[in-house]
């Protein structure tokens, strides 16, 4: 436990005391440092900064990520989210002994991530080779009010000596992506006349420039005490904003720092913008770094919080993942979306997957509709990329990228070349066609829940129609007179080159039906816009009738006589052994079974057919929800982080409480307990959204219906109260479920 | 390991088998610029010429080495001198061991009780005169990676490359029971695209952060699935490696150090056993419960 004594050392901001509102690391372990850096990320949707120590060392994997700042990978040429210089870097010298990046084992080390106030705290003591002990305490946050702004406060206290200390508020001149590649080149840096430094970087392809302004000011003691010097330095030293003074034993010295970040992607005047931010901040007396932080966060949490009384572990994880979702989306930028590992890590190159629409979007639609709108508008702005992909595959309409970056063009690597020169082909970019319907589903979900007519008129209908026409062009008319979707891959990635995947076929049919329904609505309510849209996308009445015909003839595998909906054609002919029967101990079967052998079994990597019951709760009563869950769950290997939350949600709805809680715990601990062993690479964004869905759609049983909102709670006996808010057609609806006896209210 | 004692100890008992350790000891001594101390422990002090003859050493001696005849108990005397060196080099006989116990009782006791790094020449192993490739098995625990500094030191001195073979454990334990900071590449094997990322993380966490890591030593990482000692032996054979460098916890009791025991019996190349210390760092996330 962090004791009161320790926390009493903190000045200014004090962390929220409620344990479910904060994440606390006690101690220090270099081998867990990358995990902690991910967990303690601060951000605001425009940028994210990993919780890397202020003193960068060999144990550090520092990273600031700016949404949408991609540069080509040096090997594949595909866009890769650039790792930007660590903006909170500080270099310390005591009596000219440079603490730089020395290997030091900090004592009394703890970190606190205050989820409620959006501030990360860190405390540590360093003893140098002369026996001098210095306590450091830092606070950092990313502003919501001005998304370019980062704030940092640092306290320095010499514990057993008096002497000269210098703090260099450094902006490093280099930054490296994993594997050592540098995607940014420093163009230069300068000391600013009014104080601080301005550093300029450019992506290696020279498409974008990044500007980082930094200014630190002492805010304790006598101003005459401190000597200041700033210089631009070079790529090796970075830009230096240094304060030196003669420190007295036991005294605490506090500095505040503002960092402003801008790129040529979002502004034509990044340099002036950054300098203006610094001047405005320094002009306040005294500069209060954290002035707007709590108010902004209070507004976010008022709507987005989920209160769960009776289970503090799940409550803490819920807030942790909600925090990470809130710092991943930017309501003011329609040209970016959320990468698979948010802005907290660089796995999957910052690319956007179906995770956004299927797992995260429901949270944003329900609690932050402006953020949800920006995410869906990203899909609208990248529609041309999806059109290009469709043409490349000999199809019509829009075939969304399995991995999407800036333009919406497909950026999934075609293959991975291993060190032994083995070439591993990556099929997903070609075969996981369901992404297209997933995007359409997101657009429809957003419209249905918010009633945002402007969106559906100006963007949503076009997405729906272009994705609908893709399906018709992708399908093949069989001898049986039905349309079949052949040679694809469902969400279950263990089986490839399959046909008539139940999930994909259903989603495709749904996509076309809803597209036609949306077109009807537009024709009825805005006939001129409907005509203009059809002209724009060159869709005539014949094609519309073809689409109407398509939905009546797409192959459906729902056979009540079968043990379940057949996941794909021929699935039931495979070895029907369960995961347990095949001997999974811990870790996916794909590790222990040969890939070819695995494909001969019915074992699936993650929820596939069952996902239909998550996305379409109305199917539950008519298509054998329980029958399907009972069949597929024992055959699911959970080789993907997407699998646990879906199973938690569905098991909760079915009243399989024990099972639901098991999957919920795995979901909640995915990053905090490092369940998958790869938290170091960034927050699992889909899991964050999946946990929220499991609690709200699963345990509370919330549904959006045409008649409004309904709940059907399945509360575990130890849960006392569940309360949350959701927007519905612009109105904030509060839902409260209490237990023992079970009661609920929709206000 | 005590880095301040830059020398090697080669105990020889006069047998043909023990002499198998001479070539690797000389090669290592030359590469690391360390003095080679050869000792023979017996009931009586032997004159130099007689000692040379008994041990089968060249009459002209060995450059950069010392040779001593010592009276006393072999295990105790070797252990006493092992306190002064960085490496002990010993060939094992393969008697009896390999069926539950380890080969060669003296070697076993030195391995068990000495804090020095022990270079073991297993019965089936040929020695080496040069080192081109070093295989380091890592199971994904931080403590196993304590073998890396010794591997780097040898690779840097010899110009060798390092091939890491990661053998994730077949786990029935819960994650919270594992050593903190552990990382297993297996978790991402099914996600082909993620292999590069997790391998990089593995290398960063267990390899690149060591103080004597340098990009001048080529390092590759492979993942092996199966019985650890067999995977290591297969890897050494496939890569035509010269040396295995492996960390171990220093306990040879039944149920412990199974991989090390198997390698000492069955490896076809010399094995440098690095005794890893207790974890120095501790960190935890505080539960809200």
C-alpha cells in the first residue's frame, strides 16, 4: 500500500483517494517497465504519452504518439505510427554528476494514475555514487481543453546534502520505433526568446512536420536563486531548457512545464501555434499547469462512468479501460480513428481494425457521441481508399481496409519474413471481408442511437450504399440459385479460405437490407439529397433492384436441425473435439498444434458465429442463442483478446453467471494482469470497449430498440449496484440496477 | 559471477576424459585474455615434470597458464580456488548420472556449490578451439536472462554471434504464479503479424537492456516448442553452434534444474552454466479489492 506518509509528500494536486479511481504501482522492476509505461499512459486523443520515466534509460521504451502521424516503414513501405520524442524527458545533474541515463535503481518508487483527474504521479529517490540522496516527484497530464498541451510538474528535494542541482527539461533529438528504426528526422531546434525551446522534426518521407515547444519555470523559492539557459542542441543532445541553483538540504524545489505539440497535418502554422500556447501559459501568474485538467475530466466522467458497487476489482478495471478509451478519441478530428493499441503502444503500427466499430464504438455512441461521430466520419473520409481496394479486388463499391491508416487504403502487410527467411503470408487484408459490414454496422448503430440526421444524410447513407454494393459484387451466384461468399476468413482466424461464413453472410445481408432501408428513409425525407447521392455514386434503379434480389437469396446456414448455426460450409464435417479434448493447457492451441491439423478441427480462435448474438440481441429468442453458445464456447480457444469480453457478455445474458464472471475477470485483467503477456506493446483497445459492453450489454442487459432503451439485468449475487448513463437520441438516460432484491430504473 | 576475478580454473585428474576440457579452457582463456590456472588435486605433491606427464600436458607447458599440484580433497580444493576465478572448466564422465543424477560426482558438486561460472564439457561433447556461435536458451523469465552478460562477454571476445532459443514453458500455473516480468512469445504465435513486435519486446526486455549489449554482436531469436533440453540440443545441432550458455538457479535437488541436468548428460557441445541470483527488484500493482 502507498501509505499516507508517502502521499503527504505530494504537493499541489493530490491523487483521488478511492482505490477504484486509481492504478498504483509500488516498487520498481526493470523487466516490467514496458508494461507500466503502457498502463500509465496519459493522453487526450490528439496525442498519447507512455508512462516512461523522466530519466530515459536502457529499460525505457519511451513514446509519444500523435494521432494520424504516420511514416513509411523502412522495410515494407507501409505506414507506421511514428514514435515521437519523449516530451517529459528530464536530465539531472547534481554537483556536475550527470544522472542522465545511468542505470540507477530508484528507491521508494511508486506511480499513481489518477483516473478521475487524468493525472499520473511518480515518486522516487536516487542515491548517486557519492551517497547523495535526492527525492523526485513528478506529475503529468494531457490537457483535454487544449489537446496540444501537456503539463508536467517536478519537485526536487536534496535529502542529505546541499549543493548545485541542474534540471534540464529536455526534448530529445531522436526517437526510435521498435526494432530501432527512426521515422522522424530532427530539422533543428532553437531557444525561444521568451524562454523554453522549440524543436522541429519531419517524417522521413517529408510529408509531415512535427513541432514540440517546451517551457519550464521554477515556482518556488526566490527567482534570483535560479540560473537559466536554453539552447537548441543537436540531434544527439536534444533541446535543452536548463535551470540550475544551489539547493539547500531538505528544501523542496518545484518546477512546472508546459509542452505544446502541433503538426502540419492539422494546422498550417504549427510553429506559431506552439509558441502562442507557451506564451499564453507562461503569461498566467503563477503558471498553473493543471488548472483546467480536473474540470475537463469531471465533464467526461459525469457521462462515461460506470458505477459498480460490490466488486472493486472489476470497478477499478472498468474505470481504467474507460479512461484509456477517453484518452484515445478526439471529437475534433474526423480524420483519425483509434489504433488497435490506442496511443499507448505501437503494436500493429497504429493501424485501425474492425475493433473500433465492433468493440469500442458502442461505448462512444452511448456516452461520448461527439467522439463516436468523429470515428465514423473517419470511415467516411477514407471511403475512397475502400473504393480503391474494391476495384483492386475486382469488386464494386467500398471494401474497407482490414488495416487502415491515413487514407483508408489497405495497409495490412502481405507477408512477414522471419529471421530464417521463412515467408509467412498474411491473409487478413484479402480475406477478412466482414470488416466492410462491420463499418456499415457502426454507421447504422451511431445513427440509430443518436438520431444524428446530418451524419446519415451527409455521410452515413453513402457508406451504407457503397458497402452494400460491394457485397453483391463479391458474392457468387451458385447453381442452387443462392448467393455465396466464397474464399474468405471469418473473425475466427484459424480457418482460412472458407465459404459462407455464417457471421459474414449474415452481416452482408444485414448491410444490404439496412442500406436499402436507409436509402428509403433518405428518399422519403430528403428526396433531392437522395437523388444527388445516387447520381454521385452512379447507382441506378436496376442496381437497387439487384440489391433487393440479393438479400432474398444470400445463403443462410441457420438449420434448426443442426447442433448450431454452421460457422461455415463444411464446418460440421471437421473433427468436433472440444478445446479441452484437444489438450489445451495454457496458451493457444495454435502454438501446440500444427496449423494444418488445427484447420481440420472445429476449434475456433475467437467468437465468430456467437458475435451475431452480441451485435443483434434480437436474434437471441429465435435462433437458438443458448444452443449456439453451448456448442461454440467449448470449442473456442480464446487465442485473441477479443474473445473474452464477447463470452462474458453472452454468458451474462444467458444467466451463466459463474462463466460470465470468469470471462469478465480475464477481460478486466488483460492489461493490468498482463493476461496475454503483451501489455508492453500497448493497451488492448478492443478489450477496453469489450469490458464496457460486457457489463452494460451483458450484466445490465441494456438494449437499444426501436421503441427506446430496455434493460434485462443479470446481476451476480455479490454485485450490489450498477449505475451508468447512455445517450439516446440526444437525451442522457440514467440506468440504475440494484440487487437483492433485483430492481432497476431507467431515468 | 565475480567479474573482478579475471581468470579460469581447470582441474585435471590425469584421466583422458578430464583432458577434454583443456582445448576449450585454452580457447576461452585466450579469447578473454584471462590466465588459465591448471590444478591437480591428489594425496601427494607431484614434481612439475611428473605432473605434466600425469596430466598429459605438453612438456613445453602452456603459454599464459600456471600448473599446480595440490594436496587435499579434490572437491574442497577446487571449490576453494574457484572462489578466486570467474570460470571453472571441467569435463564430466557420464558415469551413472544421466539416469537421474548428474554425470561425474566432482563436477556435480562443483556445479552445485561453486559461485563461479562452470564450463562443463559433457561426455558426448567435443570441445572447441574457437567459438563462432553461442546458443543461449531463455525461458522468458527475467532470471534466465542473467546469463546474457556472460554470453555477450564471450561473443564480444570471440566475434561469435548469439542465437537465442526461447522455449516457453508448458504452463499449468496461473500467470500470477509466474516470475514477475516474464514474457512468452507463444502468446502471439497465432497472430502472425504480431510476431515481430513481440520478438522485439522480448529482445528489448531480456537482451538489449544489458549493460554490455552492443549491436556489434549479431543476435537472433527463435522460438522452440517442446522438451527444453531436446529443443536446445536440436538447435545446437541445426545451427552448428559451439557453446551453450544457460542460466540456472543453483539447486540440483530432485525436481530442480531438469534442463541443466539433461544438458550436462546429453549435450553435444560444451555448456557454460551461469548461476543466477535472487531478484533484486520488486514491483506490484495494488489491488483495489
